[in-house]
C-alpha cells in the first residue's frame, strides 16, 4: 500500500510536520509536530498543532504514533499537547538519553528528572519496525546532527529530520553536544546509497527568495546538486566545510526553551506553587 503523506509548514520556524497514514479512516502517525511559541512573551499557542488535529479528524484517522526525528533545538514539540487530545504513543531515537544527560546539568533540571528516555513511550533503534495500520515504518539511525537523530522509512519515502535540507540549502549543523560532521557524512551516504527515486521528506526548508518552501527532495536531486554533499564530495572536504560553517552560526533563536521542552517529550516543566511552569536561562553556558 502506498503511504499517504500530508505536510504542514510553519513559516515562523521553517519546520515541516507530517501526518503519515495508510488510508482515510485508517491509522496515522504525526512526525515532528510544532508547538507555537512567542519568545518575547514566553507564551505557547497551538495554531500549528490544531491544523494536525483538524486534518486527522476530517480524515477519520486513529492516531497511533507521535514521532520525533530528534530533540529539536529550533522549535518546541507539540507531542504532549497532541497526545492529550488524540492519544497515540510518543517515540524518539534511543540515544535521547545521551542528549538528556548533557542538558540536565546545563539547565539544572530537577533532581528526579530521568535521563533514560522514559518521558517517551517508546525508544527506537536502527532497524526497529513500527506498525501503522496497513503500513510498517522502519527506523533508520541517522546520527551526526545530534547523536539521537533517526529517520522513518515507509516504502520509497523516508522522513529524515535535519540530516539534509533542500539541495540549495545543504546539510544540518553538527556543533551541538554530541554532533559530529564525520558521523553526519556517513549517515548521508547511507541515504544517498538508496535508489535514486527515493523521496526524502525534510524537517525544515529555508528557501531563498526565488523559490517557495518545499518539503521533499529525491536521492537523485541530492546527489546531483546538494551544495554540501553532492556526489564526489569527500568526507574530509565535508568535515572542513561543515566545521568552518558551524563556527559562524549563532545559536538557534529557540534553543533554550526548545531543548527544555523537547527532552521531556513535549511536556512542560513541573508546575510551581503559583500554578505556572517556568523555563531556565543558563548564563554564559551555551
């Protein structure tokens, strides 16, 4: 059966979220959902996530999974908000524990904050299979951007998170804790070894002015034209390019709130005595 894919673009963060399903009235997975966040006011909202709810309800779908490709640093996850409304099980790569161990002391999280990934319903490893109605998703480890990045493959379609962007944008940064340009290069080679018609569904697009945002490219397009990783680029050349570029990049605008929420599977920090949740800002650490 051919998978059905509905992309949803958030222009504020340049993020693509997806509803993947077998057929109307069937089973669905949401991949990389966005929780809207106003950094000036410290306020969350649900416009982006509500679009996913409306689509799932209009199609009569049963939500089986809410899947993350990694712990995002550029947007907050709406996984917990969606789970409270639609059910489903949350999933992320099994190496999320290493990301949690890095950031727990940085943000001085509560003593009982677990760093074994238990905030998620299922931790996923390379080669795992996830049932989705009449479809089956295969998990691919794609580390490099972070150590916990994974992709989800169904037939000729793969949701690859931040591993690659559109060919005219390039590849993900590798300067976050646990990131590694050599590892990313090998993950990309794994993708580019697949049949050229394979569709790669991206977590982000940052289009230049001359084109509209687009959620998908093919292996053939990436091999022919990716400005960082087209065919013929050596591992050494890519490492040099990636490290030089990363040295010029500022931290993502939403890094501080996003990490604190996303390593909790989209849940807010513990509620304080006054009934509100609070995020922390570490000074001179990031």
